[in-house]
C-alpha cells in the first residue's frame, strides 16, 4: 500500500475470536502508526509493526513524505475489520 504525503487511513480495529491482527512492514518513505491512547510512532523502511487483534489504530504517511508498507492480515478465527472515525487534522497536524 502506498500513501501520498499527508494521507492516512481512519482509526480501525482488526477483530478476531482468536488469533488475528495485522502486521505492517515498511518499505519506503516515512510514515506514522498510532494505537489509541498512545503516542504516534514514526515508521521508516525496515520498521515492522505487529498489531494484535482488538487494538484500535491508524497508519499513514508523514505530511512531507510518500510512504509505502506491506499490510499482512494475520490469520484468525472469525476475523473482521471495524472502521471508525477519521484521524483529525488537528491531531495529525501535531506530528512532526
């Protein structure tokens, strides 16, 4: 997946009765990953993020950089994704 500068997905949750989740493998540019209630983490080529099922999060490009990652869904029982609200421009604008 490739994001243009400033592009990010909505908050979302990968659900599963057991197993499940998502793994991001960053391959180009600079981006961000954030879990609800935690500070955003800068992502660079080679960064790997393991996102357990049930964790509300978002990911996307930095404001000044294209960003590419591989997004792998971890096999799980009764998996689904819940899409939530947008990441606010105000919160995103605080990231450097």
